[in-house]
């Protein structure tokens, strides 16, 4: 019973992630500077939260997800990823995650 319940939860989370990604693209297409990016940030936050919940349902600890993100960011930094070279995006995100 627990396995089927967990699988149902995983399927629900996957569906919500896909739906929110579609909603994000729609919100970005409709976004203008007058209305700001509140709807876009809501969608991004929802996707990130659902990704963490999916990891948890799959038996991956939340701190393990953060550690993996940090590891991937370090690799991107070391490999001179374009976003890192031009904007320092990877370093900024790695610092943010490290503060948690």
C-alpha cells in the first residue's frame, strides 16, 4: 500500500512540475514591465519547491540536493561556463546555497 501511495504522489508531483513549467513559459510570454515579474517568480518558486518534494519522494534528502547543486555549480565554474564568465551567475548561486 505504501509503495502505490508513494508512486501516486510522485506522479502527481511530476504532473504539477510539467504544468508549472508550461505556466512559467506562458507567464514569461505575457510579462511586461508594468506588471512586473511576480507571476514569473511564483512559477519559478513553485517549480523549485516541487523539485525538492520530488527528490524527497524518491528518497533523496533535501540537503543532498543542495550538495549536488553546489557540486554541479563548482564544475560549471571550473569549466568556465558562459553564464559564469559573463555574469558570475554560478558563483552567486553557489554562495546563496552555501548560506543555508
